[in-house]
């Protein structure tokens, strides 16, 4: 009986069974994670990218601080900012365009 477990063929079959079981569990785990990910992607399909939205909020705070700095005249930037915010609130501008235009306004205040 001890010879049965020490022969090279028995060792090969042992690793074959253990390896196949391990691959099976990996595939089951991968399938579950893919299903979870697809559900999350379906739910998040219509939402705007969170990081880009946070970035736009940060840029707005920086622009408002620059506009409120009375050492310099930023009336043109303030008018453009008001128009830009109004257009974005009405849905006329996409979020990436909004961020790009905010970048341009920040460059004008620097």
C-alpha cells in the first residue's frame, strides 16, 4: 500500500487532482466576481465619474477664492465663470468640457 503513494504515477495523479480542484475553485471565484462587477457597472453606467466631479468642485473653490481676491481685477473671469456654471447647471455642457473650461479659467487667474 505504501508503494502505491510513492510511485511517480501516484504523485502525478495526486497533483493532477489537487491542481484541478484548485483551478476549479479559482474559476468559480472568478465567475462570482465577474457577475458582481457587471452588476456594479450596470448600476454605475449613467452616473458621472466621481473623481472628475470632485475635481470640478475643487477647481470651483479655487476659482471663487481667486475671484474674491480684491488685489486683482478678475471681473472678466467672474463673468465667464458665472456663464459657465449656468450652462453646466442647465445641462448644456458635459462634465469633461466643464472641467476643461475651469482649467482655462484657473490659468487666466494665475
